[in-house]
C-alpha cells in the first residue's frame, strides 16, 4: 500500500496542481486536503498520515505552526513544505522538515523530495542523514595547535604573490530580495537536505545549493573537512587533535564553532597548513 499523504494549502489551484504532480510521481496516495492549519490538525488527528505537504502562509494557523504541533506526537508524519516564500526555510528545517520546495517546482524536484521524506533517497552529504543544525562533538582537552604557529596560512600564500582567485558571491534569498554573499565572508558551509547553510561571523543563512555545488563554486581556500562540512581555511583559528588521530578545527566566528575533520582528510589539512 502506498503511503498516505495530506495536502495543506489555502489556494484551490495550488492543491489541484500538487495533487496532479503527486499522481504523476505515483509514490503516495492523496487521501485528504486541508485549506488551513486548523483543518490540517483536525484531519491529522483523525487518520495516521505518512506525509504532509504543507504551505507556509495560510489563515487559521501557518504551516510552521502545524509542523511544530506534529513534533509532539509519538509517530509524526514526514513534512515537506511547498511554498512561494524562501524566507522560512531555516525555520522549516529546524522543525525537522524533510524538504522545502519553492513554487513552482516540477515532477523531478517533487520526486527527489518524496525520496528524501520516505527514505528512498541516496545516502550522501546532502541527504537527510546529515544533521547540520547540530554542532559537531567537542574534542577532548589536549594540546592545541594555533593555525598560524610555524606555518603559513592560505592568506599568507596569496599575499606572497600567488594568483588570487576570482571573486565569488553566493546568492541568498532574503525578504523577497536576492542578497549576494561574498565568498570570503563565509566561515563554513554545512549540508541541509539538498540545500546548504552558510555560517558567517554572526549569522546563519540557507541557500538553495547543495554542498557539492558550493564546493565547486567556492574553490581555492575552501576545504572539504567532512562530507557535511566545507570550511574556509582563512577563518580557521585553531587545530585541535583528538585521541584518535583526527582533528577538530575551531573557527573564528563569534561562536567559535568547532567542525570535526574526517580522519581521511586530517593529513591533507595539516599539509595545507604546513604542519
């Protein structure tokens, strides 16, 4: 039996279009529709749904409020947000959304979202198995090696006459506008279910690019420390070894974020810093 799905959207044409796309994909069975958050919660209380496709801005309770209420249930359905507004993506993923679809989207994009929500997606850096919102585990106390001690940083290499990479800017949607984020201001990036978070000095932004795509654009002094993390070597403050021979890098953002380095990448990172 196919998983049972509920469509929640206050606009009838949007519900009809989404139902049509879901029928094209054929992975779920749509057994209910709601026009607002209040109706959605009533329907969700009367039947065990496997999946909810939620609009964000609706009368009678927003999609975010519905998703927050579902988290308190013992076996909540998976949630995919379908909206024309990119501004709520960070809040949606904080509520453990499986995906966040920006209207209009096509059958292929919907199919990928369903694969993630229903557990059929490939395991990888940009899959839901990565948890970018959770900080990496702290390394045990041990000798700390300042990144600048006895080595040259990537910034030193560029100032010494090495070729300077072209300016890279990453587009971020904010309040209906496209803001261009200078690549040099990115402290690190982390995977977020097909999207990515950009960590700046004192804020975190969501971008509609996978971590692999960001890595292709942010070449040069960016380093893939872990399958879920891409760090800017110019913002590394310390290298902290752990007892297993790996490393944790401490970044220079306001929170002094700690990013775990995969063991297979630790030697290359040391080499990049001349350690």
